[in-house]
C-alpha cells in the first residue's frame, strides 16, 4: 500500500514536556510509537508544534487503509501528571 500520505499532527505546548505519540489500529493494537523527546522549551503563551507520521508501522511497512487512533502523551519535565489526548485518523 505504498503512497500512504503522511499525517502531520499539530499540537500546542503550554510547558516543557517529553512527548510521545502512539498510533493504534481500531482493534487497539499498537501500530507505531513516535518518541518526540522534549518539546515546549521556553514556552510562555503556548507554541504550536508539529510531528509527522509517514504512514508506516513499527516494522517499516505502510499501514492498511482504514481507521486509526493517535494518542498523545506529555510527561511534564518538572514532574506531575501525564497529560494525554486521543484523535481518530482515517488513512485512505
């Protein structure tokens, strides 16, 4: 299934955190983990960040068409509660 378009995630950081995006298929199986490292340094009002997913799974193969869920995790550098949010993705 070559030619799967890249997905660009846009998110806003309001503090410094270690960010990870995990992509799951609709059955709940982990497809890919994107470790983005430390993001949001020197944030004062909120800075938009981006991350790209090339449409490949963890084995370097393009995923099948269908629905996926991307879950964002942000672990504050200063400690504290991990923030998370999920969005649905359609791969056509």
